[in-house]
């Protein structure tokens, strides 16, 4: 096996290996965001949840979906192997979306289906990101650009699905009735994962030379069975957590304290050459937590705002162009990411060659500033609303700034782990990064409930100030995060310089 590695490495370029991983990530995100576009609407309109419960259930599910990679990364590094875990995660996700496609109004059934998605994401997400890091190992100059383009692949998949699944839902409901459209749309998410699995299996030779040590050994069936048994237990536990919100809060907060404690322990016990990089990673991870509180508004408060207070028609000078359903507005995020990703990747590469690249910490500060402008755009739009409905073009502008912020913060979060964290800790740290993200997803749902509309209020004129008040507060919060990010820049420069000198 060892003698074959140089041949494989020479045969396939970094770009081809990267493309294989980016394509499976594209299809996985197709499934996830296709489901996300509809899930809050499904709970409110199909299952009869009030705003508050729908926001918190989805935010708890999102938290679990992002927390699970902490275990999945370890399984990939130490138990099954990075590639095997990615394949298994894809299969489990396919099953999860297929369960969402079963016509049922039983809330427990939906919670179990979401639990399967939690397990699948836990196995899939950290291991695909880790493969990208391994492909570019030792080539820091390309890591930021690679992860930015990787992020673009995510958004190609999500754009198509977030435009498609709401349309499929509306078409099937109108044509066949019985609310079957919801489940037809979820079925499409499952089909996307099948295509992704077939694609990566066809191109698997391009990533034969990358992976973790277990990938190089024969599959240990006993370990596989243990992972599957643990997965079944995790599905059941996830369903219980989604049903009982007090348990969900407890889980999220305990996870936060545990990860922070482990982070501090690793910093204290690491060798001096590793300590500065780990400290820098901790500071940036804490900033990421705040960013994802803003990010979670896309599928909660912003989603319901589009349902109740946005004019769904796009017009220019009175000429009608097209009409979207409320759920399709979420695709604006991904569309902007695709537009901005190649531009930023080119800027990073050009600046790096000229020795003028802005630090990741500096990019984080700019990102929070962009998020602030985005939320203020939504807030100010209320003053120009007609009969409680704001212009659909305001959503385009707001999502543009919001998405630029996302690229500068979330888009570089994984690159930050790859740059500052020692290789022997990468699997865990990828997982820890996703746990931090999960915690903030839940907190984002709590924040979204500040704009929870009582069921007896349906007039857009009455619901509009509820949403705009929240968006203005979020804008102020993003300004505060920008200031904090700027204040820690000198500390980050020192930590980065120390890390660079030792590595």
C-alpha cells in the first residue's frame, strides 16, 4: 500500500482531488438546504406549530446537526477512516431525507427523521472538510482560496435546491393535493444524496492517496457495528431532545462548556510551539459563535419575515419580472455566495502573492461590519413598506451584505482550523468548530423568538414592526461584534506571528 501512494499522488493533481470532495459536498448541501428551505414552514403550515416552537425545534435540530461532527471527526480520524466515514455519512443522510419524504403528520416521526440526518451529518461534515485539508497539507498559500472555493461548491448545491424544493412543493400540492408536495420536495433531497454518492464512488481514485490511518487498513467490521449501534442510540436521543425543549437547552449549554473546557485544557497542555496557534483558533471560534447567531436568522426570523412582510413580486419600473415563493428567498444567500466567492478567492491569492493579504482576524472584523449593514437594510426597509409589505429588492440587498459577511467569517472558519491547529488535533478541532457553530444555531433560534408573532396577528401592518425591531437590534449587535473584532486584532497579530515563527 505504501509503495502505491507516490504513484497516485503523481497521477492526480490537487485540483482533481479537491474537485471530487467538492462535488460530494455540493450534493450533500443540495439535500440539506433543500430541506432547510421548507422545514420551518412545514412545521408552521403543515403541523400547526406556533412560531416559537417551530423556531426552537429547528434551531435545536440545527444545533445537533452541527454538534454531531465532534464525534464524527473522531470516528473518521481514529475508528473507521476519513473516507469511509464520509461514505457512511452520505448513506445515512440519504435515509434521513427519504424518511422526511414519508407522508406523515406525526411529530415524533419527523423528529426521528431529523435524528437520522443528525447522525449522517456528523459522519459526513468533518471528514469532507478534513480531506480538503489533507489534499492541501503543507501548502498554506492555497488553503484560504481552496476553502473559499469549497464554500462556493456548498452554495451551488444549496442554490439549486432552495429554488427547486419550494417550487416542487407548490406544484405537487396544486396538482395532486393532500399536501403531498412537502414530501415530494423532501424526496428530491434524498435523490440528490444518491447522485452524490455515485459521483464520489466513480471518482474515488482521485482521493486514494489522502485519508487517515484507518483508511489504509482493512475495514474492522466490529468497529463498524459499534458505530452503527451508537448511531441508532443517537437518533433516539436526538428525537427526545427535539420534543423536550428544556432538555435541548441543557444539552446545548453543557456541550458549550465541555468544548470550551477541552479547548482550554489542550492549550494548557500543548507544547509552546502549538499554544499560540490554538489560542488564536479559540479566539476566532468564539467570534464564529456570534456570527452564527446572525446566520440562523435566515431559516427562522428572515424566513417568516418573507412569508408575512415581503412583496413576492420582482418588478422594475412597473414591469413584472417574476414571482418567488417565500421559501425561495433563502436562495439569495447562496446566489450571492457564488457571485462573491471567486472574487474573494482571486483577491486572497493576489494579495498573498504580493505579501499584502489581510489576516483572518481582519477578515472576520470586516465580515461583522457587512452583516451589520445587511440587517440595517432589513430594518430600514420597514419605513418604506406599502401596506406592511417591503420590496423584494430589499431582500436582495440585505442578503448581499449578509452573504459577504458569511464568506469573510464562516467561509474562512475551516481554513482557520487548518492553519492554526496541529495536524494531530485537526479531526477533533474540526468537530469542536462545528459544536461551537451548533451552539450558536440554537442561540440564534432563541434570538429569532424575539420576533415571534402571536397566532392571532395576521395583518402585515402589525407584524412588520415586530420584525424590523429585531433586525435593527441585530444590526447593532453586529456593530458591537465588529468593534470587539477590531480590538482583538493586535492580540491576533502577536499570536499569528508566534505561531508562524514556530511552524
